[in-house]
C-alpha cells in the first residue's frame, strides 16, 4: 500500500476526502497534518482550537502532526516552514499527500509545485466533483458538522454554531457554494464514518474579525468573518 499523510483542516471536506481515501484500499494513511496559528493555537480561518484537533485525531485513531505558523506569515516564511515539514515526512517514508480541495485550480497548482520536487504526489479525491452532490453524500454517509466561520458579507452570524443539515443547505444564500469552496464558510466535523466515536464539544461565543483583503484590485481593503468558538 502507498504510504500517505492527510492534510486535515478539521472541517467537512477534509473528513469526506479522508473517508473516500480510506475506502480506496490503495493508501496506508496513518497521519493527519494540520497547520495552526502559533499565536492563538488555532486553525487559521476555521478558528478550531488545537485541543479539538487532537480530539478529532484521537477519534480517527490516526497520529496528528501540528505544524505551527506565525500569525501572518509571508509567503516566503510559509513556504520555508511547509517545505521543511514535507522533507521531514518524506524522510519518514511518506510518498503521497491527501487533500480535500474541490475546484480551486490555483491552490492545486501550488500544492503540486510544492510537493513534486520533493517526490511526494498530491491526491485529490474530491476534485471537480459537484459540490451539491458532495454535501448530500457527506450527510447520507452519516457525517455531522457545525458551521464555525462565515464570511460576513454573505452569511448572517445566526448560521454560526448550526449543524449543517439538508434543511440548512436550502437556507444558504444562493451565492454561497454548498461546500463553501470559495471560502464562504468553514465547519468543524464531529461525527461520521472516519471517527470511532463522536468528538465532544460545546458552543462558545460568536466574534467578528476583519482581515486584509487578498484581492488587491478590490476597493474593499478588509473582509469580515464571523467565528463561533468551540470548546472541548
């Protein structure tokens, strides 16, 4: 079997992609890799605390490697830290890397450009699949997830903390992708076939934060996100 580590974000796409790969029987997956903001000990843009990442990993029965990043790393810093980690994993015998990306071409190209020179092949089990069909399959497989982050100009804060169900999917604004693949929202997956038992958590406070807009052509200098804190 092909030795693979899986890039784990804590959300629904990661969980479904991991499930598909585990059903494949082609890969030996024994490690989850997650990146966290070292300043606040959370997954960037998801806001998931590292303790909940550890709880997820324990529930999957897989090892977890937490890669710490500066709060706002430059591209050079990010590439250097990530390259060192990939080289370390390559030395441990990993030859494949699993991802939950669906249709963002620039992200896939970046991952391929980062991994290929090191000799690790990226694998994208969800690639180009219909996002509405993916979400329905996710729910039919028995997965459960809650919305923990949402782009403020697209989604009201009342979506935060809600479990993503077939009923809630119908309530999403029409401009929001069912998987949130354009960054409209992020989730925390707490139950489903990749877990040996549900991950326990409680809902915390809802907060609003702004970030520099990466789109330099936009007149909007900042973008706002709502976050719902989760506690283990």
